[in-house]
């Protein structure tokens, strides 16, 4: 339905393989479950980290309120498997809501040059998945947009 981000959403899983993962019954202490924090049928950014190993996966998944609750692994953004789904082995995985670096503005940009409402010049070479720029905008570097760019 909707794309939702929320802070302090974390559960565990013992699922194996590359399919949809089953989430633990209860969230980690001090955190919300995916169903509570993101909501049934909503999508979010997630990270799965296999405890005690170097295996990880960051992506976009969809939450399902079921018995047990699940998180599908719809799109992988980065992973320890060359940015493909990780074939997780037996053991505990920590699953949490995150904001992937590949989806964030570059560190060299300030908030006023990423989303701006006044005259601005973007002089860095940037790659953005999407963005909104308002006001007179001058681009002096290379801007590659792979999603939507709205200039108002």
C-alpha cells in the first residue's frame, strides 16, 4: 500500500534461504515490531544482518501481518552477496528498518542544495534516485537522475 519509514523497528528471524522471512513473535526490547511500526501491506527499507557473520542485506520489503508476521525481500539495494539476495544459513538474523546510504543525498550536499526553496547552484557531480528542487536552479556539474526530478 504505502511506503513507510519508522525509527526503532527491530525483530529477529531464524529463516534460511532467499525467500520471504518470518519475523519473531516479539520485537527486540525497546523497539516496535514491523507490523506495529510499518503496518500490514506497507513497504519499507530493511536490513537483515546474520548475527556473528559478515552476511547482510539491505533492501525494500513488504510487511505482512500473519502467523508468523513476514517481511518479503522485494528489491535488494546492497548486500554481502554482490548486491543480490543473500542465501541466509541457519542462525539468528537481526532485522531492522534503516535508511540506505544509496538512497540518501551525498555527504557533500547540504540540505539546502538537495531540496531548496531559494536560488541555488549545484556544483558537485551527483547521482540521485529522485529529488525536488524549487527556485532558480543552476547545474554546473553532472546530475544523473534515475527516478523523478521535480524542478519547481
